[in-house]
């Protein structure tokens, strides 16, 4: 059992290894296939209702439809009702999350003419390859794993939604190199993992102090405004300092 936190939603991650017999394995796969088909059907129903009639299908309606489906389709009746209900809850959660990301991206695009994002592909590569500047490799394990992936997936969807809406509204989206953005001082450009004190950023060189996220956001903005790989706070400078 491994404890992990994710935005206050995922508190515990239980890893359970199953050793099913062949018959059990076939049964599990069948459940998986059926619940997957159900998930897609429920999602499609909501999409169709929205596309054709601009109406939303409620979770309650779909719960009732699962009951009807079980009465006529043996394939769905064979699966535990609890599994099907869990599938419906998962869909609700996914839709709620997506709805939230739509609202966040809408609000950002409405309020700002220019939006700067960290390049997520570069961020992933950096994380998998390096630790902190001072102790390479140290943070690799802590930053890897499911939490990271879930967080990145959420950010990836948000980034896509921002791009789509920004294009439509003729807003500018700039993507910058994210390397060490959270360890870089927005005031003097010094890079040090020790400048981070949890939610606060206190520069070990110039004592500039700010909320860690606000400091990182300023660094990201500076990178968008300056030519790449020339500024003190950029990735190449950081690695040279550390070497
Ligand atoms: Zn500083």
C-alpha cells in the first residue's frame, strides 16, 4: 500500500496484485470489455443529446437506463450492478473535471491577450532525466509515478483547451522551456533548489521572496519575453552554473 496525495482528491493509492486463474481472468476481461462498452455508450449518449438537442442527460436518467439495459441485454446483466454504477460515477467525475477545465480556460482566454504555457513535453523529459540542480537524480522518484501523470494529463487537457479557445478569440499563446522554472528567482535569475521552501520562494542569493507559484509564473513570463537560452534564468544557464 502506498500513500499519495493528488489535489485533495486521490488520497490513497492501493496496489493490489491479483493472481487469477484462467477462468477468472477471462471473466475479469469480460467485465472490463463490458464496462468499457458501457462507458463509451453513456458518453456517446450525452454527446448526442448535446449535439442534436442541446440537452444534457443526467446521471439519474442514465442510472435508470442501465436498469433497462440489464433487462434486455444478457451481456450487461452478467456484470455486477456495482461495476456498472462505478462506471457511471467515473463518467460523471470525468465530465465534471472536463467542465471545470473548460471554465478555467474560458476565463483565462477572456481575461488575457497573451498566455504563456510551459512546454509539457519538455517538462516530462526533464523530470524523467534529472533531479534538482544541486542534487541531480534526487527528486526523480518523488516526481514520477501516477500523481505526476494525472497532473500532467489534467494540464495537457487544459493547455489544449486554452489553445483552441485562444485561436478562436485571436489571443496569443506562447510556449516556453519549463526547465527549473520553480527553482529560478524571478528577480535575479539565480537557480537553486534551496530557494524553495514549500509554498514560499526565498532566493538564497538576493532574498527575493514570493509565493512559489507566483515566482514560477513570473519566471515563465520572463522566458516568453526574452530570447531563449540567453537569460540568466534559462535552462542552459542553469546547467552551466550547476556544473
Ligand atoms: Zn534572487
